[in-house]
C-alpha cells in the first residue's frame, strides 16, 4: 500500500513541509495549541506523523514555524521616531477593543503560558517586538525602554482577556501616547 501512495504522490520534502504547516496553521487557529495533537496535524496534511518530528522537531517547534509566517508590528517602527509613541498608542488602543486579527496570534496570546511553548513565545516576543523596537530607539538604555513599552502592550492584552474588550476613546489614545512617550524617553 505504501508503494501505491508513493506512486500516486511523488516525494517532495518542501511540498510535504508546506502541507504540514498549512494543516497546523488551520488547526491551531481553529482549536488552539493545547487541543491540537501532532497526529491530527499529520492526518490533516496527509503526511506520516514522523515527518512532523523530522521537519520541525516537536509540536512546539511546528508552532514556532507557523508563527514565523504570521504578521508582526514591524510596520509601526518604520516611520519617524518622533511619532512612534502615537503610532504605538493607536495600535495599543486597537488591541484594547480587538484581539489580533490572526487566529495564530490569538492562539499565542491564549497559550503563551503553556510550558510546551514558553520558549517559542519568548522568542517570538523578542524577535517580533523587543528587538525591532530596541533597534528603532537606539541610544542609551534602548533595551530597557523597549521592555517598558512591551510591558504596556502585554498588559493591555492581559486586561482585555480578563475583563473583556473596551472601546477606547480619543482621550485613551492621548493617555497611551503619554505612557509610550515616558517609556521610550
């Protein structure tokens, strides 16, 4: 039977890897990290379960690979430095009302405390937010200032998850701008 399968679909490492990634992205987005098994992902990708381990190392490694394809907020860092606090405040205000658009980023937000993916979540936070912000800031204590601004983002997400969404007003954006100005100074 295996011979028939290999005749029907030639071996293609990259195509198989992509099928596994697509299946994982779909399942993680629909069901969350905790509820999805490697067996479910392999079945959805029509791949041998051992290939998940071979290509990604583990379920957490696969989740990290899925995260690599997700959007980041790097675009916020592209403008002039003087308006950065306002851009961060507007983005943070949007997060007060709405979770991230990406189902994978929502899964990460919900599951970041899971021991299996803590290292993956930490790496994502560093590469997608802390490092680019620190690079944009430059100067003395850039790392500490980037950490303070990141703490504000994380706090807003935690508050929304615990208390529910809240529509921010213009005064909220002004307050957040002042907070980010203080963090980044």
